């Protein structure tokens, strides 16, 4: 399998590997034959390998061997089966992970905070909106940047794909909504203008014909996605900023969450409010969403709660789900650190850096260790590079963090020495 992945990498077709392996997995699973069970496990392992390392293979194919194999988990069937033939690679001497990590890729390219992300309907692309005023389009398989959409003059607060994946809608601090061609990255038509303050949330209707937006001006606006014209009058009822909006699956209703601590349901055809505001939150309602069957609404709030609401009776379903964090944003307890620190020590690092000045070796935030001329020496996965110490660090107290042994690692122009053919006598 590794040689097949290498061929795809050299051909710049590595993004096709995931789909091919998924198809193979589905076919063998449908056969339901005992003799295929081991092969199925091998294919599943290959899928995990592609999900974690497709980006570095696409950037530099030799790192399929130099970086992917060393950092594959100890339970990886693929890595275990090749350990005898690839001896000239880095080794995780201490703290090797047992299984594939849940965090698979880190996409870097924005110059400031990222406020909104969304998958394309076919799952092949990701769109992101940032405080840096740009929208970035990413390949979901490789993590590579495939588009940089510029035009907003303020922070991009919200992004979404159209149901057919052909367009992207964005809402911004500059009070405008913009429509983009997902293929070319070009702006479609003129900006949609009508809000008097920043736009905090945007969403497409299920049929792709309309766009809904929520704003700091306390209103919700409905737009024609084809003409860019506003449909009807603004939906008014909230007494503070509208932070989140969403369509019901059948497109007949709109739900909104607000800084005024309430959730409101609207008729998408008439713009009228449906029932009374849903009350019970004691903090701002940051996000709202419909269930796939349209029968329930889920909301999260600054009061640490996630609430489930019955659309038919407009009331709570069961108890609120409490999040024991300071707010409803994702939180991770971690020590304060600088981007130049590391959670592992490189053993025998001086032999790795022989012939080069150590101050010319750079540990980038995206996990790459690069040489004086930006040579890609080694890539460290996100699950290992939470911190990164330079080779000048001689001792870390306490020990126990992952440590990497580079004493046998072939790199640079000699990278192919990592492969050791098995003798026919064995």
C-alpha cells in the first residue's frame, strides 16, 4: 500500500487515495466473508494513514517514509508490517501513541483568529472566515490551501456553503454579505447591503434559493441568492444582537439566537414570528441549529448550558446539558506556552544536525522542521508537537513527554537510505 501511496503522491493524486480506500472498504465489507477480515483491518488502517498524512505526502512525497512511518501509532498494522524494512527513520523512543489521534490535521494560513468554518456538501473542501478579513478554501484530504477569497474590509464572522457546493456566502464586520464562486474564488455580484451593523451569522436555505443573515443591528434579513435582493422586510423582535441563524430542513422556518438570551422561531415565507420567544437561558445564545427531522432545536449559551427545544410545543425537552467551562466555546486546559516550545526532546539531535548550523534549523508552527534553505527535514504531527524544543535543549525536567530518537534517521539527499531490503536468505 505504501508504494501505491507513493505513486499517488508523485502524481499529485494523493487526494484520490481516501475515496479509493473507502470504496474498497465498502466492497469488502459487503462481501461479509471471514477471509476478508484481516484485509479490511489493513484498509481501515490505510484510511487513517491517509487522513493523518495526506497533506505532507502531497507537499513532499518522501515524507511518506521519513515522517509518516515514525509517527504512526504502535497499533498501526501498516507501520508494524514495514518496521523491518524501514530502519533508517526517526523513532519515537518514549511516549509513542498507541492508536490514531482524533486530531488529524492543522490547517494554517490565516493571519489572525478564525471565527467560522464549514464543510462543502461533498466533504471535499473546507471554508474558513477570519479576523484577517479573508476567506480561505482548503482541500479536506490534504489540508492544502486551494483558494484565498478577498473583498471584505472587516472581519469575516460567518461562512457557509450552498447546498449544491457551488457557492459560498460570508457575513462580515463591514456590514455586508458576499457571495462567492467556490470553483474560481471570484465574487458573485455585488455585496448584499442592508444591515446597519456587523453581520454575525449567515446560512443558505435547503434549496439554495435564499440566504438568511443575523446582525448586531438586532434584525434578521432574508435575501434572494440569485439576484442579491432583500426579500421582504427585516425580521424584528430581538432586543439585542442576533448571533446565530439557521433554516429548518424543509426551509419553512428560521431560528435565531440572540444576545438578549432568547431564541425566536420565524415563518420563512411571511417573516412572521412563530409563537413566543423561547426563554430559559441566562446568558447570550451563541449558536442554534435544527435537528435533521426539524422537530427539535439545539442551542448553546453563555450560561454554560446546551438546551434542546421541542419545535411543536416550543418548550424544553428534558434537562439542560451543562458544560462545566467558563463559557460554551470549546475549551482545553493547557499550560501557557510560546510557539517555540515543545512537548518532546530530540535524542541524539547533534548527529541529525551535523554539517549544519543549529541556529539555521527552524521548527515551524505547522509541524515542519526545516533546514537553512527551507529543506523539509521532518514533519511532527499535531498530537506530538504541542510544544517543540530546539536541539540546544539538553535536559527537560520532569521527563515523561514523548522523545524522538533521530540517531538512525536518513534525511536530505540520502533519505532513500531509510529503506533496507529484506535479505532473500531470511
